[in-house]
C-alpha cells in the first residue's frame, strides 16, 4: 500500500472563503498545512481565521507579485518585528516579463525579510523564485538567512547548476502535481535526495470558491503518486518524516541545528 502524504508544505487557504473548514477537515485527517500568504494584511487575516488550528502553520507573506515600486521596506520590517512570525512565506523574487519592472523593489523587500530572519533565527521560509533562482540564492547567502533557518524553494524552476547550488546550501524543495507533470520537474525530483523533498499543492487558487479539503487531499495524493513513480514508495515516508519537524520545531531547535 502506498504511504499517504501527511503534510502540504505550500498551500494558500486565504484564497478560499472556506479556509477554516478546510483546516478543520485536514486536522481530522491528520494532515499538516503550511498556509502561505501573499501580503502582511492577508497574514493577519489568516491568523484570525486559522491561526488557532493546531495543524496549520501560517506564513507571513510578501509575494513578489504584490511588491509595489514604492514599497516601504522600513514598514515591512516594523511589521515583522511587531508580529514576530515563525514562518515566512510566500516571499521571494519574480523577474518574469510581467513583474520584472519591480525588480529593485522586490530585491529590497526580499533582502529586508531575509536580514530580519537571519537576525532572529528559527524560521521556516518558503521562497518563490521565477527567472530569479540565482538572485534568490545570492540574497539567501549574502544575508546569512541560510544559517539557523529552514529555507524551501517552492516549485523550483531554475537551472540545474542553480538547483545543485541550492542543494549544497541546505535548501529543501516543495514539489507538486503541476511541477511533476513537466519533464524538467520530474528530472529535478529524480536528481534530488528524498530528504530534501517536500510535497505541496499550491492550492486553492485565487477566487477558488467551493474548494474543499477533499480536493486538496486528492491533489496531494496525486503528487505523492507521481513521486512514488519517480523515486519509489519509500520516498513518501522520508518526505513525511522530513515535513513534520519543519512545521513543529521550535526557534531554539532551528538555531541549534
């Protein structure tokens, strides 16, 4: 019997009006959720909505798509210092054609978040990097955020040398059904050691009304089945064993690792 995945390491409960029912159904099924947000305002809303759910970790988000050219970095750091989040996500860089115009502002915001994480330590960080894997790694290395924090590349799409660099840096990689449906995504999953892999759904999508936990669980299971085909059933057991400590470690444990 194929092992059942027990953690979704990158989802977006805030995209659904049914965030609480999804979280509660996940708790009944013993599934942990890393709920990534896209803005500090959404982070505050999600803390109110699902922050008390024992199986949900809410990430403080500043998605690169939502970084304005006139972004106030000091205000962002003030929010981090006031709220002191354990998890940071979704944060990162996107230099694709639609978002490259805010490149400098994205870099300033991302580096400010990473500098705060490096200073305080003990954080779980989910990183978005599109056409910017090298720059994201530069920032992680330059700020020292790789030390004493757990850094996850969500849906890694950089080059193979960048993948190998991220692996050397001790990063994790969350992979989902859509990534594993691509030739490149499957090749990367095959290359990576099982204990660096995590499962994700990246669901629900924005304005996805009617989305249920059963749909999320099905997509998580389908991603696990793909990974099972690529790397063998023992891989899912390793993925589960890796995911749980990342969501339950204390800040002290991360700093000592």
